[in-house]
């Protein structure tokens, strides 16, 4: 039936996204505690860390995350002046005749898959236990290094060079998980960020860390005004981001304490 509809009226819709959406839904339910074996249900639910977030915390989370993305921009510029970042990434290869709508929907689905799987795996199942045992800083750094190693196929010749970038990205998403005790805000921002970066990569052939034309390393030409400007922007935006995350964590903990005080004692 879907094939008939696709052939007649919706030729641009990639119907492969339908079974993928079903698979993601089943995976999400299982990771969140549904299904067999019931003995691991509670552990899976806690490990996923998909806790509900209040409307106020959602607003603060999105604001803090956007500040983090803003700080990431000068960070990439500074990093690109310290080390030689790869000029290319794993390309988005699509047939030349494929319609724009088809490609875009496939990129959106790929972004949703990355957001769900990576946030559940890294910021939920991996970060949570490390964070509870060794603290947020250790959890975020370990998470970021493993997260960076996972993306080695994007630039196999520059895995170590790109590691600081992925640690910085992890600080944004993992920091939200720490501040809210939920992967949900990070999942939304991760998905939207991947939609933007994959669409940009498809349209321009350049990865997100190549925001501007490559500039000479400071070891070759010395630090110039552009470099110091990026450093200043990084310090200011980084400080604003830290403030926003700390404020979000404090508000979340205060809200959780208030809720616990209001709960009836059985």
C-alpha cells in the first residue's frame, strides 16, 4: 500500500523512515524499562535518564544550550588556529537526481536517530553511573573522549586533533543532562543541531568546524587581532554558558526539593 501511494502521489517521500521510526520507538521503550526481562526494568529506566522536565526548566535548558552552541563557534576558531583541523568530513553522498525533499527528510531521520541513540547511550547509560560515582567533571571528560573516538570515521586521520571539539560538544549536551537529570533537552538540541550540520554538509561539502576560510596557525604567523577576538568571545560566552548551566542546575534541584516536600508521606 505504501509503495502504491509512493509511486502515485508521494514519490518524494522516503518511506524507509517509517520502519526506522518504529524501530526507534521500540528501542526507546525498551531502554526506558519496557519489555523483557522485567528484572532489569527499573535499572533500564534509571539508566536512560529520560526524566520529565518542567516548562520553566525547558526554557532555561534551551537558553543554556544555545549559549553553549554560541560558545562553540569561537572555540572552533581558536582550535583551528592552534591545530590543523581536517578540511573535509565524511560526505553526504546522494544520487544527483534525488529530490530535495527526499534528501532533507532522510537527513532529518538520520539526525533523530543520532539524537536518540547517542543521548541515550552516552548521556544516559554511560554518563549517569560515572557521574554518580566520580562526579560530573570526570563523567563529562570520559564521555567526551569516547564520544570523539566514536566519530573516527568522519576524519580517520585526525581523531586526536578533533577530540577537543567532541569534548566541547559533550559539555553542551552532557552538561544539560547533569543540570536537569534528564537527557530530554540535550536530545532535542542534539537532533536540531545535527539537522543543521548535516544539511550544511550536504549543501556546502564543509563540516561544521569549517565555519570560515582556514587561517594560518598562530605558531606560523603569530597571534593576530582575529585570534584574540575569538579568545575574548570564547571567554565571555563560555563564562555565560557556565553561569546558565549552574543556574539551571540550582533551579532544577530547588524545584525537585519543592516537589518532594509537597508529596504526601505514606
